[in-house]
């Protein structure tokens, strides 16, 4: 058996480890409860042997932490002092399966371990089966139609809890506490990142009988699509907050939102930038023929004018710069034009952010940061759920344009090529134009200064390949931005393929 031994006294620890090794077991020794708990979060053991009193806590602390986690729990033996009968009672109440009074005798310790192993085997394999998924709690394995999925320990723990609570709305905070623990130094963004990975690795995106559904402002729910009868949690498992449960449709998973839009084919390149000539956007059509985006953009223009001219002009420039960078990256003219129309909607979610916060002059508090970050989710909800390729692409961009290449962005902490290409492009050109244009609270920076900042953030905030393309074509990008301002181009120009023919465009990379 693979045994974790917790004992702070080095002599007793070494002696017990020697006994266990001679008994044919693999032993990993720990001197503190904190060290063992951190290890248990990443690795599975068949049995725990726990000293009760330690400098940083008790064996009960380990048991309490462990018994609140999903999945099969390893049996545990508690080692207590001879004159501390109260420790025996407390240990058993905390979830220990057996106890020994110190100093333990080698033969008795090995016999107790063998007895626990027999009792564990008689329980039989613990398996959950749902919608073609088989969750083996003993082997720590999830299979899809017989094929095992490759999951990290945390991904497995999260998946187990979701499969144990199908149809139940679970808040991010609840999932964080159940899987990572209340003392974990992580945020709910970690939950979002792991959920996104599970949707991809386990194909819980609606293409199979199960779907892992994000519910805006509340959390996640594992839905069985055949029944379409989502339940809310009752009793202790109830984690969602009261209120309307508005679902963010088709925007949570980076790979599902744009099956026929700006997505490079798998293996297109190490940096996920499409190679020359790759048609990375086969425009979808509705039953009535190709979608006409002009009306959508007209309504967007009306909304933008109610804010201020500065915001509207920035949105238009972002559209044209995104278009040019997509062309430089090798996207087809149709793909680049669709991005030109969708990228200006990247910040539409700020409709749901208070003006006092948008115009706040100082440094944000952590609570203000959370409120501002919500605009990505709000934008995805506003634009999501449509069959129009334009709005589907816009929803993807609204959700992902604040993700960072190094994985420290929001709302989901996506990293590298897991961030969809439209979001990566829009993030870069939004940053450039925000600094290179005049604002009421500051002067514009010189283009060369902004290009230098882009290079400084290459590989951190932005896709290095896209930064290289943008900087390489920097003169054309600056000219394009100037032409948009000089001619006073508005939203109606975004949908006109003939507009900007007078500007030299970057050649495909």
C-alpha cells in the first residue's frame, strides 16, 4: 500500500517508516499537518497513519480537511498517547478508522493495516455512471465511452463533485471551498479556469448528453440534456444565490463558441496564428441567406453616441485595427471583415458597470476590481445565445479580451493559445489604441512608445506572434488609425468591404 505517515518526532518517524517498509508498503513521511495537507491536495494515498498531537495542529485537522473533500477517502489510523483516551474518542469522531496507543508495536501496526485493507476491499469499487461517463472513485479515473480522460488531481476532484451533484447549481465560492479548501490561497478565477478545462477535456459542452452550464452571477450546473430539468440545490448542498438564473449560452468554452469563425485549424502553428492563406472563417448562413450586420452596427452606433464621442471613435478604430492584424495573421478577407464588425463590441458589458466606477479617478480596491472585471461576463451574456455569426463572435471577444497570455487575466485565467484568436487580437489593438489616442484625462502617447510597451508585454499580456506582426507592420497600423480619425469613419463603415481600400494593408504573414 502507498502510505502517508505523519509524525513530528524524527526518531519515531524513521522507526515507523522502517517497520512499514519491511511490511512491503511504500511510505512517504511528513513532519507537520500543513505539509501533509498540501501533499494530499495533489496526490492520492491508500492509507494514512497520523500522530495526533503536532506543533502546527492535530491529526484531526487532517481528517476534517480530508473528509470534506469529494471522492473516495483513504482509511486512517490515529496514533495516540497512552494516557489520552479522549484523543481516541476525538480521533474516531473526526473520521479515523482505527487507533493505536503509542509506542506502537510493529506487528500490531502491520496487522491493523492489513485489516483495514481487507475492509476497504470488501466495499467494492465505487463508480458513478452518468450519460456515457464512468467516474471511478477508487482508481481516480474518468472515462468517456470507455476512453480515459487525462485530468490533473484538482480537475478530477472538481469533476467528481460535479458528477455527485448533477442538476444542482453550485456557486464558485462553494466549489472553491469544497475542492481547494477554505484556507487555499486561490480565488474563484481558479474555479473558472478548471471548469473551462473540464468542459474541453470531458466534452461537457452540449455535444454529449451532459453539459456543464455556466449561470451568470451564480456558478455552474451539470445538466443532463435529455431531461432538460435543471434543479437547484436543497439543504447543505445548496450553493447558488437566490434570483434569476440567466445562463450564458455558448460562450464559456473557448473552443465551442466559434466552430466556423476565427479559429485556426489544429496544428496550424506553434503560436496558433493561422499560416498564410488559411481561411480561418467559413461564414455561417441563416436559413434566409447571409446575415446583414449593418443593422446590428447601426444600433450599436446609437448606443455608443449616448456615452461620448471619444468612446465611439475608439470602438471604430479597434474594429479597423483588429481587421488589419487579422489580415496580417493570414485570416481570409471574410474572416477579417467579420472581426472588424465584432471587435468594437468588446466592452459592451460596461453597460452593467456603475458610472461612478467607470470614472473613478484613483486606484481600484479589490472589490472595485471584481466589479469592473464583471463587464466581461455581462458582455458575454448580452451578446450570447444568438445564431448570428457576428454576435457569436462578439460574445467570444467580450468574454476573452481581458485574458492574458501568461494566464493572469480575467475572467477565467486562460493561458496561451487557450485564449481564442479573436480575443487575443482585440486585447492587443484595444491596448494600443487606448494609449495612442487622446483622452480627456491624459495626452496621447507617441506610437513608438506604445509599440515599445507592446514589446515589453509580449509573452506576458499578449501573444508574442501577434505582437511581432503588429510591430513589424507598425507604420501601416499607425497610418490606418490616423486615416480612420481623419476621415471621421463611423460604425456604418465597419460593414462596408470597400472602405479603407486607400490604406496599404499588411501583407499576410
